[in-house]
C-alpha cells in the first residue's frame, strides 16, 4: 500500500466487483461467467484491481502479445477505469 492505494492482480473472489466495474465503464456487454472464464483461461491478459483506502477504485486490463514487429513479447493497456469519486484521492 502506498499513500492509501493498493493495486493487486485480480482473483476469482473479485469476479462480481470486476463485472460491476466493467459494466460502469463499458455498459452491459459481458457476464460474471465470462469474467470468470477470462480470469481462468485468458493467458494473454493480466487484470489488476485498485483500492483506495480499502474502497474499490478501478481496474486495468493489460494484454501480453507476440508480434512480428518485435523479437520479444510486448504489452499494452487495453482498458483502464477509475471511479470518478476516487480520482480526487489519487496523489
């Protein structure tokens, strides 16, 4: 924890929270079952969740990919969401 902020890798116990965060960000385009399946089986994606003072603040999805353009794996942030009420707490 740094200045009240914690970031950790998402776990199966976070499925409902991730579903609700994603729904707030992207609308109703997924289900809790699809979130669970992705956490269990999607080896190209890393999902992180953030807390501010023990309040769920947001999430980040990162993709790890092979490309003909690079000799090694590279990553990209595909989704980043922070609750608006938590933005003023970011320092």
